C-alpha cells in the first residue's frame, strides 16, 4: 500500500494537476495510487519532489 493519495491531498493537488506536471495521463496517477502500476525510479523521484516528501515515505 502506498501513500501517494494521502500526500497528494495534503498538497491540495488533483490527480490531473500531478499528471500535467509529470507529463503523464491522469489515469496513470490513478493507477499508481491504487497500486495497479508503480512509477519508475525517475518518476518516483519527481513525484516525491512534487509532493514534498521522500520516495521512502510514499511507500511506507
């Protein structure tokens, strides 16, 4: 289980907001939040930066 959605909501961002920043589809963010897919290393680092946390914190 990941905490992407939790951190996203703390930053008051929508899935679409993150998708636009990361240049991926909104569906991709949804799949990450549901643990259907996982971001690659580069995406994970960028996601953690956007959410002002660490990759480790997103997946604890």
